[in-house]
């Protein structure tokens, strides 16, 4: 996918309900993340979670959740942090640059929609080297902290959000 492809981040709306429910991932990736439909159901129960769609040319290309709830404290002591959960790129868009573009858009999205936040954190499984490379290429740094999830050890990465 060339650089001319328009990628944008937007909050989930029911307009995208059909593509969200048909969104699938390979089994080898599902051990590391939740499908968007599952994550959105949880967002409806926990109001501190905001589901975000990654659109490429207005088509659903990826998904993640920004969580401002208590779970953030497991990753950082900063009260100004958001936690990324359930990040994924649809298989049709993997390897096309959409993931990188989406993460490069993240700081401005957070500044616009979460002006009191100055950091984003996430946990990435120690075996998920493709995701680790992507996060690092997009400005995340390894904090040298570890947490343990359902699939074992996770590295805690963070990105500082700089206001203009």
C-alpha cells in the first residue's frame, strides 16, 4: 500500500457494526489480542474504555481500545496515561503500512480527544516480535517493566504524547 492511502482513526459507531462483526484474525494472532466485537462488548460494560477504528480509505483496517480505567495502574504509575488494548490490523492490511500510519496518528488523536493525557502504554507479549518491532518503529519505548497476561510475560511499552 502506498503512502497515498488515507488512514484515519475514529471512534467506533454502529455504522461499522457489520464489518466489525465479520472482522477475523488468524488463530496465531488471536492468542495475543481480542477481536473487535468482543472488545466493543466489554467497552459497553466499562465506560473508561473507548473503541477506536483504524480506517483505510474508509474501510475497517484495524482496531484498538483506549482504556483510561484502573487497569492503567498495572502498566504505569502515571495518572496521565491511557492503555492501548486489543490492537490489531485486519489480515488484508497487514504488511501494507496501515499499522505504522495508525500508530503515527495516535499522538494527535489523543491530544484532540484526551487533552489531559500525556502518555500511552501497552503490553506486548514477549513472543510477539512482529508487534514489538512495529511499536518500536512508531515511537514506543520498552520501559523494562513486565506484567504477566494470559499468554505469559508481556513487555510494557510507552509513548509520551507531546503537546504542540
